[in-house]
């Protein structure tokens, strides 16, 4: 198979989308040649059978130039790919659908969000299939939907035994934004006592920056704000934490929770997408959104779990990720859809 991938960013140093570089490496193992068109391109180190093209965001070009380059690449290399994989942004499906339909290219959309927009509904009508990690991640009723699990690099996010500690080391990773409800986590940690909190991530919008400034002003002496980290830096942070807490509710399976699980770190989430998965755990890993009191109780519950038992639970969490969400298993499942 020769594949065209359309994505947002190809850059190992990108704090949010850097993970997709590893997806490209995995795809390259299974295809003859891979063309990748990205809105923004930075640092990368990819196999010889991968060619990367930029729409020019890193150059500061206009949106009109984005569109011109998009059509230039999709048409110029039309004989060098037979299938298309659009990662997350359905707008590219709408831009390319008439070219791809005319050329009889099979198109698959990967989508991971609870929101259902008009553009998503239109794109859904034109694709051959939609892939997502869970039913909560794609909320358009569809016979085209394939639930495949997430794509976590379990070799990068490796298991590591925990060290005994008198303090409960708590970690949060993600964009700094009001929707992430970091203040809820901070309140619970301060209630808990005998604990430390490290927050990894950076703001994106002006609203996010104001939110971060407010958090730092009020809690900067009590919470460690570590800023954005690359994919290569994250495993060490997960491995060094006793528990990872995710207080956002995207409505889909958050990748950062699975990354933490892959390292054997206990997890807590207010995200409804994890409710069923966490119901089988021997502690209250799912907490209702905005519930500071219950989150405090769960943190205290985790702090009382003996180290050996924590490690045993951590190994179970890692096995769950390896079985259901490993990148090495996801890519072959994606490619198999094109053969149906």
C-alpha cells in the first residue's frame, strides 16, 4: 500500500502533537511509501520511505497559501498514493473529497472528540470509514465507525517500579486551560495533605494564559508548574509520580491517562470516557466532574495503598494499555480497514 497522511503537525519537539511522529514511524513499517502533508513541520527523523510536505504554518504564510499547497501536493503525488488517512481535522476531508472521489482513493478519518459539528457531519458522508479510540470519541451515529483503541507507544512509556515515599507525588499533564479544571485538582491536593503536585503543560490561547497566571499567582508556592514537555521527557515524569490525575472531561479517552497507565502509574480521572474502564479497579479511580471532596477522598485512598499493591495495580493498568491501546497494534488495524 502507498498512503497519504494529512495531519496538523510533524515535529518531535511539539508539546501536544509530537506524539504523531511515532505514528508516522509505525505506519512506515507497513506501507511501501508514505507521503505526509502537515500544516506545520518542525524537527523530524523518519524512515526513507516517508516524504514530508508542509502547508507552511511555520513559515507564516497565508491561509490561502495553505489551501494552494494542499491541492498542489494532493494532485502532484496522486499516482504515489492509493489511500488517504486524515488525522483529526475533518476540514481536510472537505477540501480533498472531490479530488479523492474522482481518483477513487479510499479515505479514512481518525477523530477523537465529543463535539459534533456540521463540518464533521459533512466529512463523515464522504469518507469510506471513521476510526476512533472509543464510542465516546465519535458521536455521530454511523455504520462507518471502527472502534480501534488509542495508539500509545508502550516501549517509550515503559514500566518502572516505584520508590517508597512519605509524600504522595501527584502529576497532571495537559494544556493549561480553564476547561482542564486544574483548580479542582489543586483544591483536592491542598485538602489531602502529605502530597505534592506537579503540573506539566502550557497555555495556548490568551484566555489560557490569563488562567495560568491566576493559578501561579494564587498557588505558585504550593504547586510546581513545569511548563511544556516533549514526548521524550514525559515518561520520566510519569514514572516518578505515584498517581496521575486528569480533571478535564473531553468526553473521549485522553491519551495522557493511557500514557501514565503504560508506565504503571495509578490514575484518577473525572472524564466520563473512563468510567467503565475504571469500574474494575480496586480503588475509586473515576470521580465525578467538579467534585473536590470525592477527589480528595480518592487521593487519600491511594495514599493508603501499600507500595507492593500499587505496583501490582500498575502492572494491570499497563497490561490493559498494551492489550487495547498499543500503537504497534493500532496501525495494522487501521490499514486493514482499507482492505474491507
